[in-house]
C-alpha cells in the first residue's frame, strides 16, 4: 500500500507550491523590461502569495481528524518528504525564457496545469474521512489562474 495523506499535509504542500509559484512569477518579472507585462507578473506573484495565505488559513481551520497522522512518523520525516514532493512537481527550478512574455505565460500555464494534475493525484491518496473534498477548493483556485493566464495569452496574441 502507498502513502496516504491527510488534509494538513495536502495544505502544507499547497502552501509550498504557491510559494514556489510566487517565486516563479517574481523571477520572470525581474527579467522583463516592459512595464505592463512586469506589472502583470508582479500581480500574479501577489495572487500566489494570497493563495498561500488562504491555504494556511484553511489549514488552521482543519479538524483534529483532518490533521490525524496517517502513518507512523516518529522522526517527523513526512514534512521533509512533502516539501520535496511539492518542490519537484510544480514551479520549482523552471527555466524561464524571459525574452518573450508569451513564453512566460505558456510556462506559467503549464505549471498551473501540472499543479491541478498533482492535486487530482493527491486527492486519490486522501481518505474520505480525512477531508478529501477540501482538495476541490485548491483545484478551483488553480483553475482560476489557468483562466486568467489563458485570457492574458489570448490578449497578447491579438495585440
């Protein structure tokens, strides 16, 4: 049997992914000279910061049952595993072609899609009685980013 996660662990990964996303957008903004594009990337970074705060708030509101350990972990190694899992799956160490806003938006779209796939996979690893349905809130946040990024990409191509 594989690893089973609780919602506390899922929200911890979500917070890390949002942190990585904010870093991604800030790094991209640093390489852009055009003011409107730079402003958009800074705004996207702020949105990721806000999502991180939202997930932290949701995490703090979890019941004890949703935080209950799913495996024996006397050395608290699960936290390190979860952080590394979140880091390698979405936004982490992505190569950014800052010469093109279109390429930045495409990379961001790919990362947001990767995050949805990641959360759908995590959803399968959370038992129903550990708050599984709350993962849908995370997925909805990521889908909103995809919608925004897609619209910006269309606008960019029409300009």
